[in-house]
C-alpha cells in the first residue's frame, strides 16, 4: 500500500431541464398546439459516500459506507487534480469518479500516474 486517506466520493448526477412555450387553440373539437420545447442538460455533483481511499501498486481501492470501488490502474485513462480533490477518468465509463477532501491531491495524481505508467 502506497497511499491511504479518508475522503468523500461524489457522484455526477445528470438531469435534463425541459421548458415549453406555445399557444393552444381549439378548432372545433380538436385542440391544436403551436410552439416548441427545449431540453437543457444539467450536470451536478452530489455527496455520495465517505470512506477510505487506498492506492496499491496494482489498484485504486475505495472502501465506503455506501459503495466500494476496486479499480485496476491499467483502466485509468486520466487524473485531474484540483484544490482539495481528484477526478479520475476510466476506460469504458463516461462518468468520472470524483474524490473530495483529499489532503494532498497533487501527490495522489502523481502517484497514480507513475504507478499506472501514464507518465
């Protein structure tokens, strides 16, 4: 085991907000609608679970109170670091994993990239 910290894992929630505008007319007994609608995608992060993040020489492991993740390092395609957290992109998934409250995100990013041979 190389690194070990207690972190908060956040989940990306995608939703669409729909808006409609128009006019309703009645031609005899048949209602007719004129107008249109628009769907706007919205992406937010929600607090998901608290747990322990572990980095070994083969895997990134998260053991949480609601969810566990066992991610082989060769499936990691990218790591982004920001103040207080890291965002991990993995092959075969379109939703990244976000870990918040990471004490040293730059150290985690560099260690993951070195161990996964991406650097």
